[in-house]
């Protein structure tokens, strides 16, 4: 069983074997999840909205802000159809 000491600043170093099993790399973040019995589980924090940058490739013509605003307004007004 791996253990770690808490420093005076409240920091811990996650033992190497635990980091390997969790797949943690420098800069990764972890979440502390409290269970029903008061114990905590440490899990890697996965994904960020920024990780999605570039995954959708648009091949159509560029859309202007005005066109976006018009479409949003139609949607809110209930006037938007799949053909629009």
C-alpha cells in the first residue's frame, strides 16, 4: 500500500506507483471525491473543453456573426426547421 506525507503547505507527492496506475503526468489534475462513508477517492480529472479544439472540421462556407444571430433568433422564436 502506497502512502504519502502532507507538508506544512498541505501538499502531498503522489507515489510513483499510484501515478503510473492512474496514468498521471506532470501538470495533470486530480479530483477528490467524497464517498458516503467519509472516505475520499482520488481520480484523474479527464478532459477539458479545450481538448475538443479542432475535432470538428467545417467544409462549408464561413458563417457571419449576423447569420449566426439570425439563426439563434429563429430558434428561440420556434421558427427554425431542419431545412434552414
